[in-house]
C-alpha cells in the first residue's frame, strides 16, 4: 500500500495546471461510443479513472490513443460485446459502467454491467439508473455475477422526472435518449457545467438537445451520430482543492486553466473566509493575504449552489478560522467521515444529524450525520492517516501539509483517481514529503 510521509507547516507556493474535469472527461469518453466515426478529446488528464474507462472502452472494441499533451482519440467503428468477467476485472471500484448501457444498447442491442463500487460517501444506488433504462424500453435481467440488458424493440423516447437533480441520472438520460426513437423530456435535471459540456459534445455529434431554465431538458432522438472534436471543461473540483490548500498552509498558488465563471460560488465563499484571489486570462491566483480567517456558514447544493466536492478541502482551512463555522451537507449523506482524522490532528469538529445553518434537507429525517460545526482556530499536528475516499484523501493531504510535525498518509493511490500528477504538483509547490510504494 502506498504511503506519503509529510513534514508539514510549510506554505505551498507556486503554480499548478489543471486539465479536463474528471466528472466530464470520463462521460465524454463514453459518449464516443454513440458515434459512427472517431472522436478527439483534448485536455484529458492522466488519472486512474481515465485509465479505467479507457480499458473498458478497449474491451468493447474502441481504439484509443492518449498522448502526453492530453489529446485522446477514440475510434468506435469496431464496437463489440465484452465478457462480464473482463468488465468486472477492469471496472474495479468505478461506477462508470452503468453509463455504458444506453450507448451499447444502441450499438449492439445488449449490454452487461457488474456490481458497481465507488467512494463510500453516500447512497448511489444503480436501481434508479436501471429504472430510467426501463423507461426507454430496456429489458433488465439481474444475474448472479451482474446485470444483462437488452432492447429487443429498440429504445424509445420517454418522459422522465427526477426526484432530485442527480448528475449521474441526468447523464444516463442524455447518453440513452440522443439515439432513442422520438422525444425525451427530462424534468428535475442536473445542470452542472459538466452536464452542459456533455450536452455540447453530444450536439457536436449531431444530437438535438434543448435546456430550459426550469431544469427541463428535451432531446429529439436521431438515428445516427458522428464523432466530435472537443476541449474538455477544466476541473473546478481540483482548482478549489488547490485554493483550499493555499489558504490552509498560508500559501500562494496560481491554478493555471481555472476560470472565474464556473468558480463564482466558490470564489464568494473563499473571499468571505478571508482568502484572496486574482483572476487572470490563463488562470486564478489563490493566496492567504495574512490576518485572521473568518468563520462561514455553508450549505452544499446542486449547481449553481456550493459543490459538495468543495466542502471537504475547505473544512481543513476552516479549522483555522476564528469562531464557529457550519457546513450543512445536502448532496451526500455520509461525507463527513473524513473529519475523524482531522480531529485526531487537533481540530475541533462536531458532527450532527440535524440540518444546521440552513433549510431542512432530505437527510434531516433519515438519521444521517450530515452537518458539521468547526471551532477554530486550532493548531493541527501530525498523525497517521488512512485515506478514505478521493476528496477526503486530498483534504487529509492538505491537513498534513498545514500541520506541525510529521504525518504518515496511507492508501494515497485513491487520490490519483481524480488528481493528475498530484505528487509532482506538491513537489513543485515546495511540499516536504517522501513517497513509498
């Protein structure tokens, strides 16, 4: 198991570059399955989730080339079925195979998916994905080693209403509906920037998609789609993570490739906490301007609200704010497990079942620990930490870098799921650490 030994207490200073968003790139790769011609995707990061999807696509006959400059070519002209055991072996903990179903049903008339994993941060059942596919006419056959889907009569457009604007369910509808016969109307859709970028890709391929202001997306199915050429939206989650690292370590980090428009909600909170930033054409500079950090009340929400992936690294900085901060998590019900390690390092964080600091949410009556009260400032000290999930793991790294003393962080390979070359970036920012396999 990989381990990083961190000698903390040193500001992170320098420049890092962010490339395409993990939450867009992997879905754009799946979208290439829908075309009858090759596609080109640019700004693709070298992260393990991209490797997983690449292997899954190659199992299905897609020819892939990924260059060092982040350009990926995907040729789906020889799509074929893959064995369940091979899909299962390559999928690992990824939940991305569920999004293969619609494209494969269109191309081959059948699809297979294994049991699915992912970060243990909350309930992400695939049952709703399967119900969506049933609405389009898919036949679901649950087997001991996975699920087989078929579409004997083809896929037909449908009216679908989401009880919550789920990003994954919205992606499922988009990837399935664009070649389904007839009109699909999706109400309660997610409208995150990554969703809009996926819609832009599908439109380039020949899809007909309209998005209304009331979270209604309408898709007119077409018989065939072509390839696309597209530069992926930057990873706003990674950008926010480096911003929080600059704040927590009293550092100064220029995040190349970050853009203001997709970061506005985060930037407002960052400024309220006491962080400073400068907007440039080629990125955003985030830095600690000196003085005390201020407590804030945050409620995570779907776009355009404060992203759930932003709160975890920012919580580390909030341990250094003067007063009580409140974070109310409304997207994933089990996202505060990472705070145990912060408490071990000296933070004062209390977790509550109640909806604190905002409006009641869907978790309030379900006995989930989904609100946090952070009291600061509290000095952090080194500790032995095991990374629990992707965003929590990066937050632990930020805490270790901000803490006085030595921290040993294990299971760090999880961080590479969503952060490209993060060890090299830490080294470039002046972090003091050693890495062992």
